[in-house]
């Protein structure tokens, strides 16, 4: 559960979600990731550290640059939790729909 908490906490920030979305298209350097944002390079580095601590990205030194890569397998726990929760609520909504249909039919005398 701690991994799941770290994943959702890391993804709670819109800048970090944008970074993850960018990395989903391929690896990038820190400078490339920072380019579309109007924040400092140290602020981007802090965002990357949060994502790295959550296991969502890895960083490699490539010559003088640091290249970041998404670790999509780290999203598996969140994906599984979301799917389980979706299934639970879909079942509950199906039961509610049946109950509402029955109530509606009783009121109409069917």
C-alpha cells in the first residue's frame, strides 16, 4: 500500500503528471523536461526526485546530461487498484439500477 500511496502522491501534482505524460512518449533529459514549464531547473529537479522516489522514473547519466525514463511497471499497482475500484462501483451501480427499475415499476403498477 505504501507504493500505491507514493504513486498517487507523486501524481497528485499537475507538473509531475505532465512530466509523466511527456516521458510516456520517450526518454528525455532534465533540460528537455524543464523546457515547457515556467519554473526553475531546481524546481523541476525536485519534481523529478518525487517521481523517482515513487519509482515512476529512473535517471541515468549520459555524458554531461541526465536522461530520465518512465518506469511504466511502477504504475501497475495504481492501475490494478483503479480497476478493482471501478469493478466494485460498476457492480454497485448495477444493483442500484435494478432497485430503481423495481421501484419505478411498482409505482407505475407493473
